[in-house]
C-alpha cells in the first residue's frame, strides 16, 4: 500500500528504471512487511536544472544519478522507517550502482481513511483490506 514517487534526472532508459523500481520494491517488502503484490510506484523525470537537491550542510555531493524517493504510507514505527532507509540504500547500490549520497528519502504518513484503491470505496474502512 505505500505509494512511492521517484524523482530523477531524465535520461535513464526503461531497463534502468525497472531496476530502480524493482530494487525499491524489494526494500519496501523487507522493511515494511508489505505483500509482494502491494506495489504502487510512479516515476517523474526532470531536466537536471529542475532539481536542486543540496546536502543540508552534511558535506556530501550529489551526482546526475540522484534519486529522491517520496513515500506515502500509513503510520510505521521508527524502526521500520530506519530499516527502509538502510534497505533502499543497499538495494539501490547493489542493483543500480547508485551511491548512498545520491539517495534522499522522505516519508509522509496518513491514516486508513486517506486511501481509496478504486471503486469510490475506502477499503481500509469498509473491511475489504
């Protein structure tokens, strides 16, 4: 059920994007214990000049491989969130060659009433999920 949005600099081919999405999904399944078929991912590609992602004074550099991952999810524990950060960096590094300093992650939480998966229904509230 988490919805993941990926903001990347344009130029990645279809295969590279699939690797990115598959790696992120593996991390999500492990960290948040979501079912394998629970996959909602959207990619936004931008010209490089449209992405200004600095380091907040942490002293690391970003490259053209930078990826910003925005996660919208029901509430998770701090431990699950930390695991997700670790798993995402590991999976994206191993599968896509993306350096840890090129991965930024933000999690926004919401509640059961904030989701409809279709049919004009609140499936978490009506018992279907």
